[in-house]
C-alpha cells in the first residue's frame, strides 16, 4: 500500500545564486519545516484536485445543469420578500402535486374541488349505507308483525281445510280485523283489516305503527266482512322479500297460476273456498277495477268476460266458471315493468256457486247498484301496493 502513496523524488529547490543558505528549504537552513513535509506527503496539488472534478478544493462551482424549483422575479428580490411583494410570483415546485403550497389560483381551485368531491362522495356512501340499514330494519319489523299475527290462526299443511282463527285474540290487537286470507303453498296467510279509507292500512300495521308493508286490507267501500257484495276487493303490498301479496304477482306466470287451486277467505260468520279465475294487468288509475255491485247477473258476467279478454293468465275453463259465478273475490297488488308501476289483479270465484240473485245488489248492508255507481264516480285510484 505504501507504493500507492509514493510520490516522485524531487530534489530540494534552492534559490539561484548557488550555495546560499538564504533560499534553502532545508530545515537546517532556517526554511519552513512544514513546506518539506507538505511536498513529501502531498506532492503535486493536482493530486488533491484532479482534473474534471468541479467540486475539488480551490475550484469554483459551476451553475451548469442546476434547475431552480422556483422562478426568480426580475427585481432580484430574494426569500420571503419576493413572495410578499411580487404580484406575479409563480411556484414551479414539481413536488407540489396537490397545489397545497402553490399560489396559482387554478391549482388551489382544483385542490378545493377535489377535496369537496371527496367529502361529497364519502357522504353519499354513508347515506346509502344508512338507507340500506334502515330498509333492512323496516323489512325485519314487517316480518315480526306478520309472524306474530300468524300465530292467531292454525292452517293445514296441504291447504285442504280452512284456517282456524282466534278472532277474540285478533280483535284484542286491533278491532278493525274483518277476515283472514290464505293461499296454500305460498306465503299468503294474513289477517284482513278494513279502515275508514284505503290509506288507513297502506303503511300502518295492526299495532298502529308505520310499517313498509302495512296490512292486508279490504276496500273501505266493501260491505263488512267481505263476500257480501258481488265483488270483494282486498289489497296487499308486493314486497321484494317475497311476503305480503308478492305470490299474487308471481301468478302472472301461467305455471304459477296453474299451481294454485285454492284460495281461502274466512270471516267470523263464513268460510269461502275459492279458485283463481283469471289475472290481468292494469294501470293504477283504472277505476273499472273498483266495481262492487251490478244491476243484474248478466251485467256481472259481462264484466267478468271483459276482464277475461284482458287476462294474462287464466283457467282453461274460465268462460264456463263465469257463467256459474255469483260473487268474486279480487286480490290487488303492484307490479313493476320497466320501472312503471301498475296493478296485478287476480280474480277468484267460489268453488260452490251461490244463488244467482245474490250477485245483484248484495245483502247485509251492501250498497245498491245506484249507490255503487255513485261511489265509483268519485272513487280514488286503487291504492299503491
């Protein structure tokens, strides 16, 4: 390693004039003793400042290749003063991507907009999450009410016998109960209520609280407890979790329609075993749905035949059944087609025909034909389900 630091031998320099002790660099001649050591150790100064190194000792730094990150104003002001007093000062910091340190109004505006959009996005996500949780809670509350009310009726597994209802217990919960409807093999198994209007149980449950599905209810213009007028109309919501009257809407499929052979409607005074006759679609504003009584049996049959011509699904022997029908039980719910709300109407007729004269006018407090027509003139639309 010593050879790496070995410098070329140099003879001590003497001043001209020979032999003179005056110019000798020898320590014995009174010269600088460090000069000799410096020469021996360091040798030529080029060893400490090799060519091509711009940062070597004694070499001035070059500004070539240096790129400032901020522009300098023409006035030559430096530091914070130029930020404060130069109106056209522009940051060119390539690392300030957010514009946080920038005085450029465009960058600052972009930053404000991005933060605002971020906050709004977070708010929308939280709102959507809250709505979803609230919606799930509403469905769970509806299921709770339905399950509690279902305990007041005993139903057969195969639907061969009518529901056995504890009317006293049901009335203790809500005295507006008038009947019980069941479609064996489906989730339709509910008490039926009648309010002062068709809005009474649209979003109100039997306990008197708001609920997303309300209750199944009898049209307020039908005579209690149902199956008194020529046509008895019962409404129910179409809930997307498959409850309330969702199975009624599903019967727009012919296979589903054919799979239902019995519909039970039970009141305190009577039990009715019916069968589906036809199903059709209509608009929410169709007042023809809400006809309760007719001038004659022939008018009633003509009405049913007109509905049959609009049917989506039906029994193969529907025409023959209409000729023997004296009353009809109609179940109404919503359907959704291309985001347009309409109504699904399922018309059922008793399996055992009643006396023909019962079709005209109705009994036990039912409105007569003239009164029914007058009510229809000012009737509200069929309630949303």
